[in-house]
C-alpha cells in the first residue's frame, strides 16, 4: 500500500508522544546542529523505527522518498562550490537507494532509475543523471563522512524494515546496534557502560596519568583502577 498524508501524520504523532525522544535531533543538544551527520543518522533511525510498523508503509523505496531531510543542511558536506542541476538532498536519497541494493557500480543504479518513472518523479529528478554525473557525485562531491552516513542510513532502513517483516532487497548487516521495534534515543544502560570500561580506561590513562605523574621515577606507576575508587574529601 502507498502511504498517505494521514499515515505520515500518524507516524510523527507517535514519535512526538515517545518519552526520551528529541526529534528532530538538531539543536536539541550542544552536540548537534543542522549540519550534524549524527543528527541526520539519528532522525533516520527514529523515524524508520516507527514508519515501518504502520500497516500502510510496506515499501523501503517510499521511505527513501520520505526521508526526513527538511531540517538538514548539506552545504557543509558538499565539495562543489557552485550550484548544480541536482540538489544534494535528492542525490542523498538516490545513493541511499543504491546502498540499499548494495550495487557496486553506478550503471546498475542508472538502469534502475531509468526503468522507474514514478520513483524518479517522487525523488524530484527532472531527468535521470547520467553515469558520469553519478560517479562524480559520489567520488568528488560527497565528503567521506557523508558517504558513511549514506551507508549507515541504508543499513538502518534495512534493519527496521526487516524487523517489521517488510520485503528488503538484501539481508541487512546486523553487526551494528539494532534496538528493535521500540528503539529510543535514551542513554546507554549500566551494562553497556561497563562493557566499555576497559576501552575508556585505556583512553583516560593516556591523557590523565601523565598529568599526575608528579615527576616520579620510571619505576612508579598508577594502578588502572585507582581513579575509579577515588572519592573527594
């Protein structure tokens, strides 16, 4: 079935009623702004976790066309200084589609777009970009960080769609964190923090311990767990 304005409103109403969800993520914390790729990835994750649970939303292509990009500013991730025929938000959707199918070359993407007029209209493609334009967009126009966000967004969409029993073009990589149907943006639980303690300790030891060396001799050392038990007096 094709989504409607009412089905879309239903999705965003459900998101708005969730506790511990800041959507859109931009400007909700000092860590995010409208150029934040982390904010964009968060929005894709939050919306897709609800979108595919609606009975009218059974197409990943439709979701790509409806990706929540209105708040995001692509300028910081556009290596081209002058404007071009194709807008960055449209090209972002196109390459998410490519990554969803895991096509290795632009030729497969081009043939797919040329055979789907309705999809191109929804993507706001007046004309389908030629193979050279698609190659330059990915390799010259997109920053590496934006390329990684495309991959992350595609993996997220595949996982959320598969969780909702929606047909997907390939099996998603589930090595990434998948929070399931009731995904939230809450803080990590205590176990997740404990699992990372060893890594955190190594990073802190490289930065903190030299600052507290007090010019001691080479044989002196501070045990790794010394500062975990510290209590102010």
